[in-house]
C-alpha cells in the first residue's frame, strides 16, 4: 500500500460540511472522500497519471531477461 502523509488543512466550515454530507452519501470517510476528490481533479487537469498508466510504467515483477535468456524475462511464459 502507498505511504500516507498527514497534514493540517484549514477549510471553510461550510465547505467542510458539504464535503462531509457528500462523503456520507457515498458511504466514504471524510478523509477518503477528500482524497478521492483531489485525485479526480488532478487527473482531469492532467497533473496526475491515471493508475493504469502508473502501473504500466512501473517495472514488472519476475525474472529479468538475463536470468531467463528470453526477451521479457518471464520464465513461465513458454512451455518447457
């Protein structure tokens, strides 16, 4: 799981109440809903890669090509 960081947020009480109601309607905690809203906003603005792109850019688990002698390195990809 990704590391989480804590920080203090000063917020207008009316905004906080509205977000809390929305979180309750969606059966989320206030914290989870704020994170969800920020994540959506960042993706729409093009400032955060979608999760599928992030996963594709991360190295895959398994054997390297040098360990298997085959491109892609997956020892189980071809039958013996």
